[in-house]
């Protein structure tokens, strides 16, 4: 089937469907409008009714809930009030018991003693103090056995009152079995007001009745407390006596106070059932419907009642009900409005649907004429029924000829006349009619003389006719040809990609495409690969691996990547490869192809292995380097933990730098290779050797039994190393310094053991080289001390802990001070004064001497700028400082900043400067001399003194070391000093003698012609302030004038 055939059929069916839908749409439209409107109206009415019924039910439920909430509030209120008043009465009982106890009434035997005791002022004070304890209590009164008042808590004298007619008094006096405490509501004899009285029987010795003590409680106190409890505008709180008498009420109704309401339903319920009770009743007081709750008191014959009117309880409910009614009304209105809008929308949609139907009929009429394909239908007699304008245009036909009823033969003849058909008309018509008669669809491709190509698709109809669609496929044909050309071009590109590329069909797993690299690696022609499976080409095991990888690829959305692995190539043998498989999916997401890209990384792997070897082995000697050696030490340390010993030897070739510098690096490299070969010959199987860099080697001697075995091994190493070597025509001899650390004796940690071997090696070098040393803990201690010294030096430089002292230089002829030497001092916060001999070497080794020297130069120059102009400043410069090419520049900066003239600055250097690097040192000294700075040679005669130094550089001064001055009177030192003085005089140099401590030494130096002296005879080094006071001093001397 041609690609356009399915589309033609779909278009034809679409046209027929549109006709059928147009006919059915009109019939359904009326029924569609009537049905929904009726049902929407019925449902809307039911919904509105449901809204109002639900609103009524909710209002009833909310009313009952509001009444229950009000009842619970009243119940909680009366329980709270009952507990409150019970607590008050309990406190009152406690107070009464305390009063009776303090009056000691139980121990009285007669009424006379009772009256005497109670009538006393002490008793009155007790009653008065106790009456004021509880604010809600009234006065406390005591009556005798006849009912006459004896004393009370209010101010005396007590009124004449008799309570013999009170019920409680008669119960106490005449009924011994009555309770000892009784409560009664009575009207006061004094005020006539209703009061609650709590009376206590008073008994004497042997239980004799002596009298009564009463406590009065004013009901107004109840009402005050009731007022503090807010229950709402319609609420009322009352206190009733147990007999129903109303004692207090809030809000107060004066006419009701004292009336008896024992028949009230709520009080009857309390008397009958006990406990707290709640009722909905008509109030006997104001005749209103009320909700009421009552609770009896435990310590008093009373009942607390709280009520609220039903109207007040339902106030919020009325607001809710009004809201619900309004909401229901609005909801019903909204529902009605929505129904109205929906019905209107349905009606409008019905009209619009009718209009669309008419429009669709119009579009149907124009659809045929706007198709991109030509369309023609024929009946069973092969006559034209319908056609579109596109059919006329694409074949350049005449509308006068092509009309409904035109026979197929006439039509094809007209097409041939117009040049859109060049075949045999009879054969073509016969073939079409025969295929349609058999019910077979057919298609044909026609190539026109103008180069256009048409695809015609014919489909039989039920009535015996057929429909034919014609499509211009000229552009499609061109695209297909372009695609074929692109495919050929892409194949060329893929063939030149250096990776192996294959493409397989997902369904049958046959190769569809292979490039030239795949052809080479498979070892067979691509013609023998394409169309075959992996099982046809590879051995069974390899084919199964390929099939498994392809299944994994199809299961993974990202494909399958296999990192570097070995693959047995049929043409090239074992190769290291990486592979990447991808599943190519169609538009439906189904896998269609599998692409496999394979890279041969054998050469890269070999290169990586070489790089890895270079990363772990020394390129010059092919010995393990520091990285691999550390790994080897780590392995041996793990063995040492299990009890095996080994020795770590650090070997440094002595004087190797001199050989490199004098004979060249190529000779030095040959020597290193020769030494490495000698060391290899010295070790036994299991021992390890490495080159750490430069002229340093390391050896691990495994499985040792003690130091003696290590000593023997070291002796073999020295014997081998000290053997002469022939290196590029040079016979060379060398030696080594060896440091030894034993494991686990000297450490079980990798870095710790390496550090100890390194310390031992430096100890061997420090002791003159050409020897070996075993690690000792003291070495580590010295290293730690040196590190601490370095850190302290850095801190001192930052914190400004250094100071400069100045020692005067005295002219031996005039006795005047003509100069001062600046001497660095360091006061450590913990160690005190630290000798320069301790910290200067550390500063030189670490390079701190440059910073310290700059600080000394700047500070000393600033101080000397304020001295008399005849006084020079002498500053010592380390050999390390003289290696800095900027030394002269920094000294110039210090002179400029301080304002000190250059000719007043004297730089002191030692012979060591000229021994180690005389050329560079001389260049810097000449720079300093050029700016006017004087140069002095310090400690002359103590080192490798050479008169050539004095010849090569014109020093301004020679300083004679103190070792010659101290023995100048004893041995031949005087002759040496004389020689130095003569040499200096011949070279126009001055001389300074150091360490002069006696007058005899001073006089002899003057006689020998020495220019200056320096020493404790005149002054020790002093701080700047003290040294300034010595600058004007003058020493009287006896000078011999020749």
C-alpha cells in the first residue's frame, strides 16, 4: 500500500460521516432541549425545598443545644458557688473551734467560772481578733445558760440580749443529743434583718451546759459574691435555707427575702433526691420560664440556686436562626438564578447548534473543492458521479468535458489529450473495472510528461461503484530520493568514525548496519554481517553475552554502558573495550532499533598503566617512589602490630650537590643510578627500597631480630656505596649519612616512623656525615624544642618581644665613645632571657632572620639618628641575609626612614659569608659600600681566615675576636694581634678588639696600635636609654707620644 492510500480512505469516510451526522443532528436537537430543561426545573424545586427543610431541622437542633449549654453553665455555676460557701463555713467552724479552745471552756466546772472567764477583757480581745479574720463573718457572741449575752466581738459594753426563745438555744439546753453546732435563719433582735446564725453548744467539765456561742452571717455577703458571678441579663442566683426560706438573691427583690418557697419544684427535687439538680420550670418568684440548677451545701443547711430565663438562653439561638433563614433564602435564590441561567444557556446552545449545523452543511459543500487531493466517485457503470475542483486542476481538465455521467473511458481519453496520462486507455479501464468487480482496492502511480507524479487510490463501494482519490506525490518522491542520498552520505561518515558502530532490529536482532571498523574487528565482510544475528557470527558464549546486554539495554531508559573490559575479538584477539548500547524508540515509545558503539581502549589502557607505573616509580632509577614506599611501610606496620620487626633506613648521599654543581646533572644522574643498583644488591628477598627524591633513598629491612642484624646490613651498604664509580668518564667516590628507625620500637604510625628515621638521618649529618645513627627519643625532643623555638620566634616577632641593647666602642687614643654595636635580645614570657646563640641559628634555618634583621636595622637606625654625629652604629648581618638580592635596598630604606647618614652605619659580617658564596656576597657588599655604608669583618681569625678576603674586598674595619684578647698577656696572642693590626694599617682599615675586660688588656692593645676596644671593662650591652647616657663619657688615658 502506498503511504497516501490510508489517508485517502480516511478522507472519504469523513465526508460520508459528515453527511450522516448532519441528518441526525437536527432530529436529536429538539429532544435534547426539552428533556434537560424539565429535569432541571424539577431538581431545582426539590433542592429549594430541601434547603428550607434542612434549615428548620438545624434551627431546632441549635435551640436544644443552646438550652443544654445554658443548663451546663448553670450547673457549673452552682457547683462552684456551693464549693465556695462550703469552704467558708468550714473555715468558720475552724475559727469557732479555735475560739472555744483558747477560752478553755471545757475545763470550767460552774456557771460562775464560765461567766468570769467569758466576761473578761482577754476573752473580748480573743472574740474581736477572731471576728476580723474572716471578712464575711459578722459578730461573734457568747450567751450563758439562761440565754443572756455575756460578751461579743464588737466594742463593749455588750447589749442586753436574751436568746432563750431561739430554737437552737432550746435544743442545746434541753436536748443533750442534739448536734453541737446548729444553723438557723432568724431576724436580728437589734436590726430586725434576716441573718444566718451558726450556734455552738458550750459544755463545761463533766458535760454540763454552760451557754452558747453564735456567729452571725449577713446574707448581704452572699449577694455581693453573687454579683461577682456574671451570668447574663436574665440570670438570677439565690441562697435558700434548707426549709425553703429565701435568704439572699441577686438581683435582689426586697419583698421576697424571708419568704418560704419550699414548694418550688427545684427545691423539692433537691430535698427528695439530694445532690445537685437541674430543671426547666416556671419560676415561682417572677413566673417566667427558666432554666434552673440547685446544689445543697455540706456545712450549712442551705441550697444555692442559679436560674436563667429561657429567653436569655435562646438569645444567641435567635441570631443563628435569623442567619440560617437568610442563608437559606439566599441559597434558594442562588439555586433559582443558576437554574435560570442554565436553562437560558441550553436554549442559546440549541440555537447555536442549529446554526452550526447549517454552517457544517455549507462547509461540507466546499470541503470537496478545498481538498489537497483530487476526488472522483463512479457508479457501477463506470460513470462519473461527483468530483471536486482539485481533480480538475491537477489534471488540467476541461469542465465542459468532465461532468457527472461522463464515462471512465471518455475521462481517460480527455486526460491523455491533456498530457496527464500516457498509458493504454483500454487496458487501464479494463483493469480498474475488473478489480472493482472483485471488490479489490487498487492503486497506481502515474508519471506525467511534465515530470509530475500522481498516486491514485481506488476503493470499491457497496453499490458497485468506487471512489478514487488522486494525490500529487512529486515532492514526496523528491524527498525520498534526497533521503536515499543522505543515507549514503551518513553511511560514509559512519564508516570513517574510529569506533565500532552496529545497528540491529529489536524484533529479530539482525544486524541492519555496520561500519568499516566493525567489519575489521568482526573479521568478515559487512555483506556477511548485515541480515544475520550474533549467534550466526560469534561463538555461543559470546553470543549469549551480547543477547543479555541487549535485554538490559531495552529494560533501561538510559541504555547500557559497560566500562573497560576484555573482549575476545575474532580478528585481533583479546582487546580492552568500552561499549554503549542505546534503544531507539518510535513515536509510541516502543523500542525499534539497538545501536551499539564500541571503543577499543587497549592502547589507552597500556598508556594508563605506564602512567600508573610512573606515578609509583622513580623515572631515573625505576625504584619505588615516595607514594608507593609509604604504602609498603603501611603494610609492614600492620605486620609489626602482629609482632614482626622491621627497620626503616633513610640514606642521604653526602656531597652529592657538589658533584651535581661541578660535573653537571647528567653525571649526578648516572651516580644516582649506580648507587641505586648497589643498594638493590644489598637487600635480601622481602626487603624494600625506594628513591624519595634528590639524593635521598630509603630501605625497609624486613624480619629483623635485633640491632646487630641492622648494623650488619648498614655495614654492607657502606661497603657498597664507598666503592668507586665510573660515571661518564669520571671516577667518583661518595658516602652516605644513614638514619635508622625500628618498628614497632620507634613507632607504629606511618608518619611517626618516617619522622623518626628522618630525625636520625639529620642527626648523622649533624655529627659530621659518613656515619649512621639509630633514632633516640632525645632526637624527637630536640626537634620538638626546635619547632617550639620557631613558633615562639614567630610569636615574638608579631608580639614585639624583641629588644635591642647597645654596647659602646671606645677609641683607645682619645678615650671617647665613637660607636655602639646593636645586639639583639629576646625576653621569653616563660623562659626569660634567651641567648642569641640559641635562637639565631633557628631564625637562620627558617628564614625568619630576614624579618628579624629588617626590624633590628630599622629600630637601631632610628635610635642612632639621635646620637652625636661622631658615634657610629654597628649592626651584624647574617650570611642568610646576604643571600637576599634586595638587602641593600632594604638597608637604604631603613636609612632613609630614620634619617641616619649612610657613613654612620657599619655592617658587620663574618668570614662564613665569603666562604660559602663569596661572589654573590661580594656583589651585595659592593652595593652597600657604594651607598656609603661601612663594612667590618667580624670575628677575624676564628674561622677559615684567608688574607685573600682582605685583598678582594676593601673592608673598613677588622674586629679581633675575644679569644685573642683574653689571652693577650699569657701566650703568643699578642703577636697575632700585632699582625692583624699591621695588616689593617697597611690596608687603611681600623681595628676593634672585642671582649676587653681588664685595664692591662686595654693598655696592651693601645701599645699594639689597636684603634678601638669593646668590652665589659667600659660597659656591658645596655638598653637604648642607658646607652645614650654613656655616649658623652670620656675615659682618661695615659697616652705615650713618640
